[in-house]
């Protein structure tokens, strides 16, 4: 751990005492705790976004550790008192090895032992209740309950593609957390965090007083770094990074913004990924730091199964964030909760536009999804992407088509087949194989284009339809139309009939139309035509 940049550190005492950077989030704590009665809160944020550090700060505040906060916003804003604290982190208990209920029971007993409290109950739920009451009685003050990563056992089941385990853990947690409602007379403050809200409704159905901060506009920046915070706390780091890259501070901020900014929970206020930003300051190299800490294998597998690939400018209801059916995973909801998608702008009413937050997430996720479609690690097709990038920069479209053709040709024939379930009139389910549809080819080419480091737009809407892909270089605009089992001329005809080029006629760039056709028999591209826009009308007339 760098002394200046505490990457991954969740202990506030260590950060403050070591003189490391702490981005002051205590302005969000003050309004949470300024109540004379019991208040309960819930906060969902992606992994490594500062939830645990925020919980640790709450613990130190409720311990009455005022000296730790000298120089921070909260120092003289509250009446400092010490309260008994019951803190649980479900990411740190051995629920996989021991079983969830047994792991919870042992953790409660461990906390009780720390306070020299003897508990007689053998049930994991009742021992939780008894510990809360015993802490209240021993210290003659109501109890602070802090629960971090409340959903870890459920997420574990989902990631293992085991809905039975996920549901069993959810039911166990529902009974466990249900104690908080009955224990309210003994509680002063409750704060619960997690990655997901997949199961919030069913788990906390009895806690109807739980104040959900997740999409609250006043707490949109409770986790993550604002640009102002980066400039204030990382000023020296920005100068060092700019000097290393041979650019000015404003240019380096533009690059950091492109790579790591863009997370929002209200489509108005946007924050930088704190984990990636701190590692950037420490290592002075742009990389996929946050994405690489958690591979969303189950999510990619689910998206691949549905042949989805385009996550730009999706319009969804805000309520999708609250989805909680463990048997039918809604991948858009999970992507939002996990940080792979974020709210981009408010459309109207409950309707929002969502999309990838930044380059780190979009590029890395696209590579991983492409690897799933091609059954390869993303590092294996790095040369293909590089070759395509070079071909586009040189405006060598025949080479682009050749590279794409070879990319499909090296795939085994089985990749061009998919399993389909069919149900007969009696309800019997059988699995048959059929040739992949046009969406398979669209997905692969879309994802390949999406990770090119050039200006590119895919499936752009025009007034007359949807362009399959558009790639822009400094001098050219390339309009792609893909067809399966058809002739390239049919693709060119569609570009012309729908007037896709009209979007770019004022750009003063050379417009090129490319019709590409696929067949499963040839395992990929069966033919293509490349025409300058000026030549299209004459070609179609022949």
C-alpha cells in the first residue's frame, strides 16, 4: 500500500494515522446521525466503491472517536458520544465452508465474547436478538448495528449459477435480518450496505422503515470521487502523472475522465471510480484496475445466451434497479447494480437512459463478451483488433474485410450452431441444434469494432431505420450493413433506400458503403461490396 494512496484500505484509523489520503465523506454522515430516535438506512453500491470504508467511518463516529476526525467536516458538527456497536461483514465470514447459518452463529458468538457477554441460545437468529439486547443492557445505551455486504451469500449463489443456493441463503438472511424489526426498542442506528438490491424487497420486507439511500439524489456522491475531490486531494499526483505523460494537467484530467468517470445514481451527478483512480495515482499507468478485480463470468454467460451485445443508450424504467427475482435474472438490473451500466440521463417520468460509465468498463466488458462469443480469452484476439485498427487508420477496407473473414474462418463449425429448446403440446422439452442467426455475426463484429481505439458508432438510428455499424476515421465514414443468407447487393440497397448516408453528408468526409453477407456453410463472410457513396446509385441500376 502506498503511503499516499491507500488502495483497497477499509480501515479509517490506518489511513488517518499513516497520513494517507482520505477523501472526506463525513458531510454525508452528519445528516444521517442527527436524530434522537432510531433510524435505519440501506445503501447499494458496486464492489470496491468505498462502502466498507464509509461503514468504518460510521463506526468510529459512533465510538465517539472525535480526535480521529480533526480537520474533517464532521469534527465540530455533532455531539460526540460512545455507543455499543454490533458490526457484521458478510464478506468476511466463512459461509461457503461452514454454511451460512452456522457462520452467522459463530460470528455473533465471537462479537459477544469480545464484550464478555455469555449467550445461551443455539439458534443463529435468536442469538442475534439476544446479543442486541445484552449489549443494550450492559452499556445502558442503545445499540448501533452496521452490516456490510449484506448480500454476499446471495451474490455467491448467483455467480455460481445456482439459484437454489441463492434462494436458500436469501431465506436464511430474511429470518436473520428480521430480528432488527423486533429489536427496534434496543437500537439507536442501523446502516446496511450491499452490492445488489436483487433481494432487498424480500429480505427486508418487515423493515418498512428502512430508508433507502441508493437512488436518493442527496446521496448520489456518497461513494466514489467527484472531479473536485480528485483535484483537491490528488493535486500532486495529477501533476506527477501529467509530467510522466508529457502533457498538461487539464489534458491528463480529460484522459482520467474518459477512463474512470461516469458513474451515476441520479443521471445528474457523476463520480469517478475510486479504486481505479487511486491505483492510477499510485502506479501512474492507465489500466483496467477495477474491472480486473471481479470477473462477471455469470453475467457474460447470461448475456451471451440472450445474444445481447449493444448496451449503449438503453432506455429503462428506474424501477428496474429494484428487481429481485432470483430465478429469472434480469441482466440489465444486475449490470446497473454491479456498476457495468449506469444512469446516463433522465428521459421523462420514470424513464432513464443507461449505458457504460466509461472506457475502462466498456472496453473490458466488450472484450470479455467477445471472448465468450468466440470461446477464447480476450488476449487471444488482441492481434486481430490491432490489425483492424491499423487497416481502418489506413482506410484499407479490403484489408478490413479480409481480417474479419479470417477471424470467422478459424472458428470451429460448432460455433455456428446453437441449442434451442422446443416444447411440444404435452409440455415435453427437447433440445435441438440450429444455425446461428444474423445476431451472432452482428454481435461479434459489433464487439470487435467497439474495442477499437477509433471513433466508432454501431447500430446508429436514422430517421428511416437502424444502421448496422458506422466507423469514422479522420477522413472517412464507413457505413456497414450485414445480411445472412443474402447477397451483398441487398445490403447496399438497404443503405441506399434508407438514406443512412444523410447523417454524414455535412461532415465533408468521404462516405463509403460496405455490404457484407454471411453464411454458416462458409463459416462467416461469404461476400462483400465496398463502394464510395457516389458510385452506389449507378451500381444498383445495373
